């Protein structure tokens, strides 16, 4: 496996498309489906109204940009099946190499606390579109 990455990608024009629970759930399913198909490790995520954060370790031979592109393009394809047309994502994404165990914990805590910071919920476990509620499906580091 490769390096650990913290990634962020925003929706086009910061549209809050993930306020729709069906779209948020479809995106989470897309994350898991891409993980299974492309063999990356998914260590954490949160789907916010207009963006997502994830902790990903690409499979050997993959670069983080191709992993994120596959996630975003598969989700856009699936949304077309619901009649949603046009571009859904801003171009590009932000990534940060997680260089230590302490930094990993910091980023995972940031992911899980994001809905609290944005005043969507009071407790991270109350936000259903976060890996904190999918722990049994998440990958773990050795």
C-alpha cells in the first residue's frame, strides 16, 4: 500500500447536494464500492452538505488523484441515473499526506468532529454520514 492521504473535495459552486439523505447515502455506497473495486484502504470519511473528507491509502500502483477521480466520476454517473445532469464537483481536490500516527488521529478526529463544528449535530455519533457510524465497514491500519 502507499501513503496515507487526507482528501477533501467540494461540490460545484458549493451546492449543498448532500443535504438530500439519498444522495449522501449513495455517495457513501460509492466510496465503499470504489474501495472494493480499486483496492484502496478507506480509514475514515464524512459527507458534509457541500463536500467530503476522507482518509485513504491508495493501493500500490495507484496515485491519490486517480482514486479521487474514480470516486467522483462513479458518483456522478450514478447520479445521472437519478436524473441529475451536469458537473457535480469542483475541479481538483485538496490532499495532505498524513505523515505520522499523531497526524492520522488529528485528521480522523477532524473528520468526525466536522458536523459538530458546523453545528449540524451536538455529538459526532448523531451524524449518520460519517465513518464513526460505519466502523465495522472501515479498514484498519496494521
